[in-house]
C-alpha cells in the first residue's frame, strides 16, 4: 500500500492524495459506499461501477463474520470474488457492532465475547482474530479492534 499527497491547501489541513492498494488506486478524499454484507443495498453492481463510479466500498466485519461466514468467504476466494468487485474494499473491525450489543456481550482483557443477533450463538473477537477475519475477507484496508 502506498499513499501520495498530490496537493495541500495552504490555509487549512485539507489535502488531495492517491492511495494505491492491490486492487487499485483511490483518489482522496473519497465517497465510500457501505456494503455491509457484501452488497450496497438497492444499488446494482453496474451502477456502483458505471454511475456512482465508486472507487472503494466498506464491508462490515461483524456482519460478514456471522453471515455468510469466513468459511464461505474463504472458499469463494474472498469478498472481492464473492461479490464480483475488482476494486478496493475497506473493512471495519466489527467492534462498534459488538460493543453496541450491551446486553449480549462481555469485555475482558482477552477481547469481547458476544452473542450473535441472528441466532444467539456465542463468539469471541480479539485484537488478533479480527485482523485474521479481515484477512480472510480479503480487505485491502483493515481496522484494528475498536469501539
């Protein structure tokens, strides 16, 4: 990954740049559509590419981890192939969603244990395994576990 500043505004902190990832470049600042479960709701792939001209989309680690799950994503060759998207993907850590499940989660030194909002099954997110989950998802840009 490589980031290059193209231009700075002399009167503020604003800047324009290019972020190079293995799935293409992103001109910043950028509008990033949210594809929580590997799709941007109510938007067809051709609209994302041709009309909106999205350079990157955001996938949600918590939701993708639970459904379709890392086994399916790994067998598909990652989220890019799963959703037929050949441009960059950023994944969040899933931390916000887990921490918002206040009655269904417990925070410890190891990480956060939580129950799925789908079926009540028990899971553990640690700083290490959320990075591994995002690696399996195949994200170009990943986030550390946060709240």
